[in-house]
C-alpha cells in the first residue's frame, strides 16, 4: 500500500433489515484516496451514498449493520477500533459534513457553544483560546461578523451559513480526511456555488483530503480530482476526473453524464434518464443490468469484476473485461 | 328570467358540490391506512387490548349480574357478626368471603353493589364530560378568536382550583345524591376535555381535507361534526376510557373524606370512608375496595394503551395525562 | 421579555379575580343560610339578623363582592367563622356585629384571621410538596433515563412494569396501605400527624407516587425521541463523549416536553397534597381546607381557594418563562 493513501476502503458490506427482509445496501465496495486529493463519488439517489458516509465513520445504527470489510484511515481500521479510539478519531482525524446542516446541530445551544465544544473535545485549550479559534474558523469559512455570530442559535442562520458552520466544525482540528455527504443537497444553486467556493478556498489553504459524495455530476465535476460512480452500493467506474469525463467507459457513467442538460447547436439535447430496461429478477449478475442498454445474458448471470481499463482508470463491466491491451483483471489487494 | 336561472344554477352547483363532497370522503376512507376496519383488526391482535379488555369485561359482567353474583343482601345487617375477617385471615369463614363491616353487612356484596353505583356515577359523568367538554372544545378550536379566548380564560379559572377543592366546595353546600355526585364530577372535569379537544381541533383544521371540504362548500357545522369530530373521536374515546376508571377513584376519594353518598347505600367511596374508623382492628374494610380499584384501573389502562397503539400510527404524539 | 411577564401577570390577576367571583357566588348563592348554621338550630330571628349584619350578608351581593375585593387587595382575607385566634374552634355562638369593614369587634373571642391561618400552615404544605417533587424528579429522572438509554432491553421492561403498577394504584389508597404497613406493623417511620421532619417522609413519598409514573413516561418517551434525532449522530460524528451527549444535549431537549406537562401537573399536585394531608392527618393547608369545608367555615374556604389560585397562576407564569428560557426557538407570544 502506498504511503500517501489516506483512506483505503476494502470490500465493505452494510445491510439494513427492514420488514423481515435484508437489504444489502453496500455489497463489497472498495476504493482508496490519496493524500491531498478530492475523491468525488457520484450516484443516483438511494444508492447508498449516505450509508457509505456513515459506514466510513462507523456510525451505522440499527436497523443497519456493517457486516464486513475494512476502512483504513492511515492504517487504522475504523470498523475494528474501540469506542474510546473512535471518539478520538471522529471529529479530529476524520470529520463529517452532512446533508442537512440544521439537523446536524443541537438547536438549543449557540453555534459558538458547539464549535467550542468540538475544539475542546479534542484539544486541551482554555475556553478563551477555544473561543478565539472558533472566531477564526467562522471567519475562514466566510461568515461575516463572526464574533457576534458566535452567540446566535442555529435557526438564526440561513441554510448556506449553517453549512459553513458545519464546515468550520469539520476543519476545526485539522483532520486528515473530511467526508462530505451531499453537502449542497438542501441548498439552492447559487448557495451551492458559494459553498463549493468555500471548499475550494479551503483546499488551497490547508490541502485536506476529501471524499465528496453527491448526486450531482456537475458538483463533482467542478470540484473533485478523481471520480467514482457507484450504483446500488457497488463501484461502477473510477478514475481521474479528466479521464472519466472525456472517455467514460461504463454505460452507467455515460448515462449520468448525458443526463446533464446541454445545448447541441441551438436545441437542448434530449435527456436520457436511467430507466428500467430489462424486467425480471435482479439475478446474480451486474447490479446495473436491468437499466443497461447494453445488457446481455452474461451481464445478468455473472458479476463483472473491477478491471483496469487505463492508467488509474478502473471499470466494472463485462464489456471491458478483455479489452485489447488493457484487459488486466485487478485483484483488490493491489489497490 | 334571472331568478329562475340563478336559482337553477345554484341548485346544480350545490348538487355538484355534494357529489364532490361525497367523493372526497369516500376517497379518504380508502386512502387512510386507519379505516375503522383495519384499526379494529389491529386492536384485536394487541396484547394490551386483549388483557385489559378481559379484565374490563369481567368487571362489567359482575356488575350486570350483581343480584346473582352477590352472596348476600348488601343492606342486610347482622349485629352478631360485626367486623368479621375475610376468609383468608384468621377468624374468617366462608359465610362472608370478604368479612363484614361494623354493622355486620357482608363486605363482598357491598363491594359488588358499591362498584355498580360507583361505576354508574362514573359512566354518567364521563358521558357528560365528553359530550359537553368536547363540543365546547371543538367550537373554540374551530372558530378561534373571541370564543377561543373566552374558553381559555374560563378553563384557566376553573383549572386554578385544584379539582379537589372545587369538588369539596361544591359538596359542602349540596347534599350528596347520585345526581349531585355526577354533577360535581362533571363540573370538575370538563375543562380538561375542552382543552384537549380544542388542541386536537386546531391541529386538524389546518389539514388539507378540511380545506377541501370548505372549498367545496361544506358548512361550518358540517365540517365540525362530520369531518373534524370523526377524526378526533378515536383519540378522545381512548382517553375517556381511562377516565371511566378515574372517576370511580374520584368518587372513592370524596367518599373517603365523607362527602359522597351517605350509607346505607354502598359506594366504593363510602365503604372506605366508613372503614377508616376501624383501620386497626378491621383493616380490610378500607383496603379491599382499593384493590378492586387497582384492578379496575389496571384493566382500563391496558385497554387504553393497547387502543392507542392500534390507532396511533397517525403520528399524533399526544401525551395522555392522568 | 419584561413586557411579556407584565402581560401575563395582568392576565393572571384577571383569572384570580374570576376565581374569586366564582367561589364568592357559589358560597353565597347556595341553598342554606350560613348565618342560620352559625346561630344554631334554636335561635331567634333577631339573632340571625344580627349575624347577617355581622357577616355583611344584608347587603346586595355585588356590594359584598366589591368590599371583599378591596379587603383582599389589602391582604385581608377575612376571618374564620369558627376558629379563635389562639387556636381552638368555637361553635360560633359568640360571633358579633361587624362594622362595614367587616372586622369583628372583640367581645369574647377574637377570630383567627384567615391569612394568619394560611401562613401558619403554608410551610408544612410546602415542605410536603417540595419533598414530594424532589423524590419524584429524582426517581422519574433516574428510571426514565435508564429505560430510555437501555431501550428495548430487560431494564426497559422492568421500569415499564413498575410504572404501570404505580399508576394503577389509587394514590390515597396507597397512603392508607403505607400507614397500615409501616406504622402499625413495622413501627419504623411515624405515620400520621406532625411533630418533626420524620413525619414528612411517608406522606411526601406517597404524594410523589402520584407523579412518578407520568413523569417517568414523559422523560422516557422524550429521551427516546431525542436520541433518534440527527443531531445526536452529528455530535457522535464530532467525537463528543457519550455522557456529555446524554446529559448536556439529549436531556436538555427532552426537558421541554417535560416542563410542559409539569405546568399542567402543578394543579394535580396541589390537589393531591390535599388528599394526602387528609389521609395522613398532616396539619397543612390541605387538611385545613377539608376540615373547613366540612365545618362550613366559608371564609376560610374562600381565602384558601383564592390563595391557591394565586399560587397556581404564579407557577404557570414561572413555567412559561422557564419554557422560553429552555427553548430559544420560540418567541414570546
């Protein structure tokens, strides 16, 4: 394993037991993120993106259960760490920015209280020093008049400002990795741009490694260095941003990209969504089979494996198994 | 010309409105996962409902068949056998299973008939409270404004009296008959229902189906009666079940103090009240009625809990305060 | 904030006056003539008229009420009909003519001022109620937190069982049972009356039992609800300690529904105290109320009702203010 790999996720499996049935939300997902890079994870809604974020932080609660795999943060397996160690890692080495900023905070305490709380939970500093640092953090994420805003409650901030506060809490202790679970989901487009601006600002300043999960290809395309597309808890394709955007291999990735409106000539190109194309049972094959326009029998029957299709470019699709010159099946251990 | 035309137009509009209204309510019955049928089925599978229901049913049977169940005449005095102990204690005999009181009357029979009267008083008061209190509550909640403020202040005034004082004060000036007992209990407790119903009405009236009904032309009375009331009725009924047992206990408290119906007619309350003078030598007189009330309340509580669970999927998290 | 409090106080005063009107009219508009009762069965019409005048009953009701109102504002709740100043009651045969201000002239006995009677007994009732609330909060709090945190385990079921049993047992009956068991058979703690603090324990515990099941249920439900909220995972994700999460954050959110119910329960608490005092022969305000009612000592009953009402209104206002302090999201309206 490379020394500069911050996060290595290996074959994680998370299940949810609802109504007597077990739903495998994550079923053998693996990837890694190198230091200072931003990995963007794209997937349509409901494919387990938030579950992935919670799995990485080992915060999956019943009826969900993590049933297998490893999450290695700088070599330490989060899934096997003790509660005591986890408490020290979360919020300090590994932080989370969630979808809905308002419900991520306690509505009964001031924003200042909560930022200071995070600082003092991980660092032995005096109240005064923690307060100064909190003011600084709020300023860094672009909140005007931070000293006064410390005394405000979460409901007194707008959505975009709330998210900035969460980001401030996420960078408070200089984490090795920030996981962002669809941070712009509940914000409208202009605010979305602002938040992304804040994030890219931060990148320039502190070079943190980030995992950005989103349902929006545009967000990920703007911001990430590497992109991975997932569907139903499995990786479909991953690689550097440029490669994926310019020459996507997997039909799913193509679908995602084509779903972005663009003008062709002077007319809006017709959008192609992801529709159910093949009816019938899921079968034990590719998870994307039923929606795939290229789907064949072997797709329904056997699961394709992660294959290297270019430099740093991997794909899970039968159609690229034996591509000339690049058909090297990659075992997981080599990631 | 215009009159007839306008009249005709209005008529057909009303008829059309009526059709739409009918469709609205029918749709609601189908869409709502809580139609009476499914709720009933769910209720009958619920353990609490079954357990509580069994206890309550047992009581009701004993009450109904009192003349056949009670071994003696509750008013029959036997001066040779005063203050006899129950059969499970030393000195008891199977003649008087639960012993006798200070005038030789069989305690078991008195308890059975006492329960009957206490329950009757309770039932009547709960009926009045639910009808009267809820009606006022729905009015206040629906119309808001002045009616609402008046009601709130009125209930405030009444709730400022600890209910005990109110009941006690009233009974100090009225002689205690069955009628006055019912009246006192009703007066003391209706504000709670008014308040609760008002709250429920306010929650309901902003819901879409009410707006829909109004848009289609339902009159205020119809909305209140047909729509809002039928939706809050289940919650109210469940709470009132608890109060059935609650009022029995109220009567007992008042009887214990000495303000309930006077002997020789037995009520759970005055049996306890009589017995308090003999607590050391005949503790069972005051204690046994309490055990009866314990099981009664237990039964009703289980029933109410179970019913709330069966209905409750609607997400109305009302804390039921006893 | 200040404006809000003032507004509530004004409303409160209106409510208390309303209460006064109600109790005033109930007592005076009822069948039965208090004067006749005081005078006794074998009295002359002149005697009765004299008493009438003494009690100010010869004037129109509205005038009586206004006089009374003025006196109350000055802090004078009138005089007991039967109790003499130094304790001890009379049959009322020595009541005297009153001047317009309603104060009895001193001839044989001076009657005890209602306000004095109340203030004399208030500390005892406060002690009883205070102890009961303390016991109830500690017990309901402990059991509520325990069963919420250990939700769906055996602990939860045990606590629920305790809660049901405690709730089903009629409170005053439990008191009687306690007296029988503890005092008569075990002779450990004193049961009835009052001589020192030990006499408060049993009644306070009995009273607390009427509150515990409901409070337990609310704390438990509230806590379970809060613990499932997103901000709790947020706190965990930020690495905050579990005990801090529980006690600093979760409990504070769960306290809100609890305080709401608490304000409603104040009324029940006062009522319960009255009954408990009666059962345990505890010489507080409650016992005074019942005894006065049974004796038909109307002025005392009146005074106590007004006193209770004022306390109740005050507590409600305090609760409302507390509520706003607890939840920064609500604005004062």
